């Protein structure tokens, strides 16, 4: 059986593991907030991608979405693009993601 390897990205960083719940989810500092509530797939991730492109390395983006597919799309986008999914959780039907631009 072949060993699993993390995918390498153009900036030389390795894709990180999936986000774990953060004990202080409501207190994570962020620079950009995206309100993608009531938008359907793929719009929440496309808005996240656009914001991350414009942000500086190290910036944290908060994404709020109501589409359940965001639970799959956002971690996948982060893994493929080489960004860190710091935290994700659901609150009152809204999914919240905190993503740090890595490269």
C-alpha cells in the first residue's frame, strides 16, 4: 500500500490538516469578513478565493455561509490552494470559517 503524502504547493508549503474546533472561536482576530449567507455553491468559495487573492500573506478571512456544501468546499479549497483553515463551526444555521492566507 502506498504511503499518503501531503500535497505540496507552488509556494513550497505543505497542505495542513483539517481544522479542529477552536476553544475561542468567537475571539479569532480577522482582517476581512465575507457574508455569503443565502448564496449557493460555488459562490461562497468564489468570494473567499477573491478575498484571499487580494489579501496579504498572513491575513485571516472570516467566511459566513448558510449553504451546507461550504462544509466540504471550504476545507477542500484551503487544502488545494495551500491556505490554513484555522477554525470552522456552525452557529444558528450559519457555517463560519476562519482561513489564513499562506502563500
